[in-house]
């Protein structure tokens, strides 16, 4: 067809060319409003999610309504109990954000659960024989107050457990740092390698120190932040030794090995002291359980023989 069009007149060529173009166009399709606006809106930035309207419903509505009440009760607990600095310190030791208001809100929730439990127990006491309203009210108050204090004690337990984990991980981490420094790594490079190869609470804290150092703080200041966030005397001595080694240029590998050896010795002494303290408690089952059974087994055949002889 193309060869035939070459020898045809100019008008015929134009007409047949338009006919071919029209034949290739999609039929029965009209440009919609979206097609017309799409070229202008294709490169437009997406709207912010903060501008999207959200309907508060269900649990979200309950949270919005109860938020001011919980915050007010948390402030009252803070006024009564006090110790915001101690709570912030224990939150840091437990590896949590030092948000005292959030912790007071958790205490309020624990108190609400304790209040419900106290209402149930107090109702049973009041309905029982000889129960009185005063006893029921005392049970309810004790349940709420005990739950609030229990949340505080649980935070202390979380901090202690985490520090014990860190203390158990410390000798291995110190040895790894000593090996990395002895292989030619610098202090920051050794921290990066150890944080990449290890897992645990202490490696997380070292990662935070490394992040502080990358954010612009010098290494001694970042390490001192690690000592401030924990309550371990051994870890504080380790940080002090490492800071002095970095500032004065002393061999860092020897300092780390000495610190690891000291921690292992301290752990061994702690185990021996715990064993000495438990010695008396271990004698209770021996004296009251094992010894009577042994005496019974030793004496019973003699009594049986005498009775059989008689």
C-alpha cells in the first residue's frame, strides 16, 4: 500500500494517510475530566497526613476522654509520693524513656485495677458474716494504694534485672573491645564492631554512646552518659578507665582486659557471698527433712526386731 501511495496524487496521499491515522486511533473513547486534569496534577505533592480528619471512636474516644482525668490523677500521685528524680533515674536504669508523666499514668491505671479488685474483695467481706462497711472501705483503699506502690516496686525490679544482665554481659563485651583494640582498631571503631557483632542490654547502651558520639559529642562525654544512665559501680569504673585511657593515650587493650578480669573476680566473690548467706537456709531442709528420715531408717529395723522378738 505504501508503494501505491508513492505514485498517487498529493490529495489522494493526504486523504489515505489521514484515514490510516484515524483507523489506528482507539474508538468509542472520550476524554474524561480525570484525563484532562491528570497532566496538571501528576507532579502535585501529596497532602500531609496530619490534615486528614480522623473520627475518634471506640478505644480512641475513650483515650481522649480519659486522658485529662488520668493526667490529673497522675499529678496528684506525684504530689503525694514525690520522688520524680528517683523515678526518672530508675526509668533510665530500666532502659526506658525518662517520661515521669507516662509512669504516673501507668500508676493510675494500676491503681484503677487494684481499686476494682478491692471493690470485689470488699464486697465479699461486706456480704459475709460479720462484715462491716468500714472493713470493706479499708480493703478497697488498700487495694488501690497497694497497686500504685506495686507499680513503683516493679520499676525498681526492672532496673535491677536489667543491670544484672548488663553485669553478666560486661566481661565478654570488655574482652571483645580489648581484642578489637589490640587488632588495631580505634576506640570508636572497636565500639562499632562490638555493637555490630553482639546483642544484649550492654551492647544497646554502647550503641547509644556511639550514636551520641556520631551526633557531635566527644567519646569521653558519650561514655560518661553511659555511666550516668546505669547504677553499676563496676561499669562506672570501666567508663572512667576507658575515658582516662583515651584522654592520656595509655594502652586501651590492657585497661579493658584488667577491667574484665576485675568483673569476673567480683562475680565470683558475689557467688561465694550468696552461698555463705544461703548456708543457714540450706540447713533447714537437711535438719527437718533429711535427718529425720535418716534416723527413721536407722532406728525402725531395731524397733521392728525387738517387737518381733517380744
